[in-house]
C-alpha cells in the first residue's frame, strides 16, 4: 500500500520519493489542494508557516500525521483534528541554534559589537574585556538544543546546569528554577511555547537573576514578557541576547530596537546552510517510522 504525503516544495518531493511506500504530492499554500490530496495521511508544512497551513489540515479527511520541519510547534499544538499526530524535527537545528547562542555570548563578553562600531569610526579602543571562560550558564529546556549547547560550552570550562519539566538525572525540575536563577551569569531559554512556558520569564523571574546577568532567548518570543524585560534593560541591571521577540517580526518603532544592553538578531538561530536538508532528513525518518507502523520519535507531548 502506498501512502500519500503532502509536501510544500521540490526538496520535499525529492526527499519523500526516497521513502519506501510513500507517494509525494506537492501543494502550494494559498492555492486549491491538488487532486489526490483527500487521500493524504501525512502533511509536511513549509518552514515557519502560520494559521493558513493549520487550516489546511482540517481539509484532509484521512490525515493521521503532521510532520514539521522545525523544532517549534506552537502554531500547531491543540489545533489539529482529534487523532492526528504531531511530530517535530527535533535534532535538525540543535547544533546551529547552539552555535548562535555561543556567538551571542562571545560577542557580548568580548564586546565585538562595540569594537565594530569603533572600527567604523576609526577609533582604536584597546581595553580588557570580559570572557566566557569559567562562566556559570543555566539552560532552561532539556532537549536536543540543550545537549548541543552543553557540548559546545565544555571547552570554555563553564559550569552548566539544565532545567526541564521534571527532575531527572542531570536535569533540575522546573520547580527548582526560582532558587537557581540568582547563581548564574547567563540564563539560556530553549523551551517550546506551551501554556506553561508562555510568559514564564516575567518580572519575578527576571528579578531573581543576578545583577549583570544575560538573558538569552533561543526559544520563542512569547516565553518572555517584553515589557518586563525592557524595564530591566533600561535600568541597566540585566543584559539580553534575543533571536526571537514578542511581537515578531519586531515593528520598526518598537522600544526593543534601542534598548540598552541588548543584542538582537531576526530569528536566525536555526537558519544556517543545510538547514532544509537537515529538516527533511529528520522528517523522512519520522515518516518512514509511521509507514512501518512504528511510533515517530519526535511526537509532541508538551514537555521540555
């Protein structure tokens, strides 16, 4: 038996064609579904698509699996028909996102942004900077992203602790988070957006962080309450490195653009050369498991 898999692009056609028992059928978001789409059991949306793609899932009577190409599933959780599985591309973008965190931390500690400004202004500003070496890093989120970041931090002799939904070997439970925050130089957010993590980083969370600490958001914008973070940045008590914001994209006149102590990038943590190939490699492996009657490895269960 052949299972129809809806894919959004030529990369998907090529990737799924190599999966035994799968028939790839391309769709274009915003256009009528192609002939045969009503037979589709698997849907692979495009990268970072919105509500229009979610609505399409309700037009597929035989749909049983939505396989994402990203690790973030906030647009999909709780919005699919009963009985439809949701799987993410966990592992596809972890190394790239961890690399973004490392770049941000090194940029802030070694003051590369300030040196770049001085270069443009032809000013020689030789002075001592801070260092990542020996810093205490708290990672909130205990998935693949955390594993990759921990591996990259190891050569810098950092002290690293990880927080997850529940305590387990090598991982603190989220209930311990309030007592941990003040002991670290940087707090890195690597959690999915859920009802529990939306607004997690509020005024109380930030107030518990150590003076001069850096908040790094490699998760999603709604995890952080923007106004509460702005208050801490404006009084120069904390610094921040953000790849995501709330709202996003950030409007041209938003206060975050000019906030002191902030390094901001436009949601590029996982966007590096080869990201599509890595996403499709994970996706096709999950589809192959589904076709073999196995449980996909990356099903969304709401933990982090």
